[in-house]
């Protein structure tokens, strides 16, 4: 009963604040869209918005290591393992500029999805070939305009926290545009907010590890699938479910 009460209070807090913060985001968009071509200011506000839900939940203790490895200039393909819907909020606490690749259903969520549209985050309908091709075209455009693009290459959340096989799309894009790849490992969100659950699940320590960026030269001669497996192999040692 206690856990369910915490969950409902937290969901209510999200609902009220989203309704307010969306209109702040809309105002920022109206003021900045003409001179902020990449919508950097709006994305930073969105990082603040997403981080708010991490900060107000004391049961979620987030630690980031390797923050100094985040490049501040240029665009790159960012890839991470995906354990929970909570991963998105956790990665907002990194506070650097990128465009999310997200399933199209998220864009239909009131306020949150509308803000994703304002940010020009990238839509994907899973399993739809035309949508995948459009996603890759949109991601290529963002990268060429100087925005990094953030992928969860597993395609969906892991049930048990173990890193599933990576789909090749993100790595195809990195090779095509000769962009570096920035791997990120996430730990601890699997049980904090399990897949298909919105209940409170107690106290959890969440760890985000920024790994060394992989320059294009390291995968220039690899296939998309080989590049995907190389990056997955670098993330896996930092995921606790693979250490058991």
C-alpha cells in the first residue's frame, strides 16, 4: 500500500508539473527558435525538466562517472543500453545537447510528447521499414546540422537488465557520416522502474558511466554489425547484470 501511494503521488506530481512546464517550454521555443537553429536552449530546459523528477525522488540516487569524457563540440552518435523508461530521465541529468530517437507513441503523450515535437526529437515506429528509413534520414540531418543523436540500439527495454543484441541502424549512420560513437552504460534502473510497471520499488542506486568515445578510424573497416557488436562489448563490462 505504501509503495502504491508513493507511485500515485509521484505520477500526480508529474502530471501537474508537465502541464506547467510545457508552457514554459513553448515560451522558450517561441523566443529562441529564430536564432537557436539546433534548439540547444530548449533542450537544456528539457534536461532540467526531466532531471526534476530524478531530484524529487530521494529513492533514486544517480551517480555519473566519466562526465569529463562528454565532448562539448561537434556531433556524434550516442548509444546506450536500455533497462527502463527511467533511462530517459537519468540521461537528461547529463546536460549536454542531443536529439533523442524515440518510439512514435511517446510523441502522443500530452505535454511530454508535445515538448518532444518542439525539440525536433526523432520519431520511430518500431518494425516499420519506412519509419526506420525516415528516422535514419532525420538523424542524418540532425547530425549534419551539428546535433548529436542518442540511440537505444537494443530497440526496446531489457526485461532482466542484460544487454541484448544491438540493431545496426545507429552504427550504419556513424559509418556513413564518419561520426564518432559515444557509448554510455546504465545500471540500476531495471529494478527501480521495471518494464511494464509504474509502481514505486524502493531505494535504488543508479549509475551512469560515460565511456571513451570511439573515433571513426576504429570502425572504418568494420561492417555495421561488427561495429554494433564492438560497441556492445565495450558497454557490457560496465553493466552489473553481466558481472553476476
